[in-house]
């Protein structure tokens, strides 16, 4: 079966938009004739503004102009693999971002050659959400955030805040979870995956969310992050409200630590917390963390600079820390008994309204770790010359056996591997043109022996 091109996929959207503009004109004339030019003008203005926005987004993709949603100014020279001094290996690296014609995933060898690729067009892979609240105008207006690959070559990923999808190694959809999935996908030892979700409460005065209140019962909503365990078949096996975890563990004071009242209007986009990572303590690392046990979860909450460890059976918080990181991502248990994070170390005001990073700001993102016993912290990467990074939002680290990390710097369209001494031994730049790069949201390395696939070719 031939797949529709990006041009064909957007013909209906463009035709619909032009139709809306035409009907808006008819509505305006009808209202004017009936003697209500003000009402007619208001309706005309609202409809045409919405239609124009849709048309602009669809036209960019259809005309193949530029994927502006994913473009950032370049900080490093080069394209593709620019450093490759890691010890010789047959590792494969999974990258998630925008490649070619669509967001998608690529599995690379160390030399940059492509082993497998999974284009991820939202309209084709998650049609259940097309046209729904928050859905992107086109396939070029949504991020993939959170991804993982199984030994059989199947991949799963989040369409940010729209749903999760699992594809086989040749790109056929195995299942979809059209819920408000976002940010994080990590394996669960008991089977399936730990993933971030979002519950939208339309009543900001719902008793479950007191003491948060709304001064106007007709306005506002509450977006509550969820910790989800999703089975390998795509079904939700377990879920827990992060707001409820904090409240039940006596951490309510954190919610008003900024001095703001607990009014839903003080939360950006009605979002209470902004969960961005859930990772499980594996049994192999548990001896390094005597205060925890295998299966405990480390959770990162960006908007409160908060990282905590919780037991997913009792939901008791065993440890928490506000800082020393700032707007952090990707909290991980490390083999030395510390907890590592991608420390964005930046506020959102460093991006312009279109999400383009302001390179006049200091490049001070870091990889940082903290000892949960002593509270001592250490910057693992980002302080020496040549280690400068800057990602205002997003970021991912994969701890490696030699004490190094595979780091994703999304705003730079960059993935880099550092060894235990902080030296860059592998780097990939997702180049767009001489001055710009395309964002990547994740990079993971896997030994070739991890995979059961013998032949990656597909029909």
C-alpha cells in the first residue's frame, strides 16, 4: 500500500481551512445584513484567525518550507558524527528527534551509518487524536519526547501530551495509547514501562485538589501529572497522582514555597508540577543505595526544582531534595550511590516565544549528582572549557558502565558521550543548514548483543 505524501496528507486540512475562511465571510455578510455588524465582525475575526493559523502551519509542511518547530541556532561545527574516539565496539545508538521528512527515530552505528529508521508522522500513527484538544496542526508541530527500543527492534515513544505508540522494527503500529503521555519512558523490572501521564481536571475546585482553588468556578482547570506503569501490550497497569504523593507525604509546603497563593491562576498553563522523569532503581545498583530498595523510583519535578525517591507499592517518599539543580531533567540512579540529573540551570525566559534559544545567555547547563545520604553535590560535566552546554528545556542522560554518560542536549541538536574523566569520545550533530540544527530529545546506546534481530532489512 502506498503511503500518502506530506502534500497529500495536508490537502484536506488546507481545503478545510479555506472553506472556514469562506464560510466566515458568508457569516459576516449574513450578520451584517441582519443588522448585527459587531457580532458578525467578531465571529469573522475569531474564525479567520483560527483558520489562518491552521493554514500557515499546514502550508509550511505541505510546501516543504522548513520545520521551524524543530529548528535551533547551531553552537558546534560539523554534521553527523563529529567525534568517534570511543573504544572500538559494535554498539548501536538510538536517536529521537526530527530527521528527513518527519519526527522519528534512528538507530545508528558509531560511524553514523543508519541501521534502522522509524518515521513518526502523527496523523498516520495516532489518528485517534487528530483534531482533538491540543493536537498538532500538522505532523511538523509535535515533539517526540520519551523513547525506548526493545531487543526485537520494536520501538515506543510519546507524541508529547497526545499519546504513546509502539512500532515493530519495520514501522508497523503494534499499539497506541491515546492518553496525555509525556516526557519519560523507562523500563520496569516487573514488566512494561514507567511513563509520564497527565490527568486534566476540568473543575479547579474539585475537592481532591484542595487547597488549590479557583476564584472563578467558570474558569480554569487543573493538569495533574501521573506516574504510570504501562504493560507491554499498551494497557495501563498502575497509576498515581504526583500531586497526591506530595500531599500524602507532608510535602504540601513545597507547593507554596514561591510565596504564591494556591490559586489555579498562578500555575503556568494550569500545570501543577511538570513531571519530566521516572526511573527505577535496578537490583544491580540497589547495594549502592542502602537507604532505598530495588524497584524504588526516582522522580523529577521541574517546576519546583524537586527530585524525590518513592516506593511505588506504598507511595512513601523516602528522600527528596529541592536543588542544587535548577529546572532539571532526567534524574537517574548512578552506580556510585548518587543521583544524577541533567541540570538545565536556566529559566524559560532564555527562550523567545517561538522556543528559539537565546545564545547571548550563558551556556551553563551541567550534569550534576547528589549523594542522598550526605547531600554533597558534584558537577560531573559542564565546568571546564570545551564542556559548555545550554538546553533551556528538556535534556537526557544515560549513565554508562565506565562512569561516563551519553548526554542529549536537545536545544543544540546534539548527542555526546563522555567517559569517566569527562572527555568527549563520541558526538553527533543533527545539522539542518550552515547556521541551524534540528532538535533531538533523546539518545541511548545499546550493545549489539542486546538485540535479537539478525536482519534489520524491511520490505
